[in-house]
C-alpha cells in the first residue's frame, strides 16, 4: 500500500487541476511580452484559494522547453541529497578557464554559484553525481520528458531534457512545502539559496534560466514564489524571442516585475 501511495504521489508531482472554475486567463499581460519583442506565458498560483492567473494557457500547459539554468534547482537537490554538495558553503575551485561571465571566473560556493547561475560549477556537480544516479533521480521526480541523453554535464542545456511551464511551477510548489522526495534539510538549503529579495513588504524567491531552442530562438525562464504576509504565490514566467538583440536576462525580470506590479504585489497588501 505504501508503494502504491508513492507511485501515485510521483505521478501527481507536477499535475495541477486547471478548470474554468479555478483559472483566470489574463490577456492584459500580453502587452509586457509584446513591448519586449517576446512571446511567452505566465502563471501565478494562489495557494490559499487554489486559483490560477494565466497568460497563454496553451503554452503554459502543453509546450516543453529546455529548462536551462532552472535545472540548477534539481541539480542542487540531487547534489546535496547524495553528498556531492555538502551544503551551500561548499567551494568548487575555478578550473582556470576564462569564460564570458566574469562572475564565474573564480572559486565559488554553491550559494554564490546558484546566485550567478554559474554553469561550470553545476557541470562539475553533474559530473560528480554521474549518469546513473542522475537518471534515477530524474525518473523518480518524473522531471519533464526525463531525457538526459548526451554528455552528463550539458543535457539540460542541449534540448534533450525538456519541461513544461506547468511542471516547473509544480516543482517549486512541492519544494516550498517539503513535498519532494528529498530530506527536509536538502530542500531547506535550496529554498535558502533561492531567496533573492527580502524586505518588510515581500519575499521573492526564484531561479532564472536562459538558453536556445533548436530553431535558434532564445528562451528565458523565471520560476519560484513570492510571499506577502506569509502567504505564498507560486509563479512561472517563460519567454521566447527570435531577436538576438533582446537581452533575455534583463527582459525576463522586467516582464516579471511589471506583471507583479499590475497584479498588486510589492506593497505588502496581498
């Protein structure tokens, strides 16, 4: 019976019940995507009411994309759970290779690497985890399409592994409530490094992602939760642009914060 409950739990891990009764499709949010020369979707889940606010429901629910650096959430969870990462203060030495992002060109702790989205740090974590262990955990989580073919240090970047925005939102909701199949300590450490803004009005926790689709279009993500008055709302933003001049790191946060402002956040009144 316990095994049956576990299987059911895994199958339901990322599923949300979207029906006309608990979804508001807000097309007024389209202007933020258009003004940034992007397409995409946004979803917000109010945990207290079970209500969704969604822009572009079809993309949110039915389309899969490379997770890019949002996979660092899962890479961190597996790394900590298996002992590959001791805690958020564990340092991995810089390999001496100069890369485009100067923030990566030094020794980094896990917390620092997560904050600056250091690909080399997490590639080394994945190599230390190894293919078989990584595959076991990806299957246990039923993460996206579960495809980790290709090099162990790049499957989340090369369009093998794909995930829907709905599944991304489901993952962070489970993480917030310690409902993933990891130790509470493991999940607590990852929640700690996801917290990026903390003031008297709100707390904002998230992970970003930036990559490319097979067609060459840029993909951007922000996934996490915002809390006001100890009330969590879970969100996912997914954007795409064929314009190489669009700065995804800048645009994704501008869109996210514009949407939050329109929906009444950041004032401590939600």
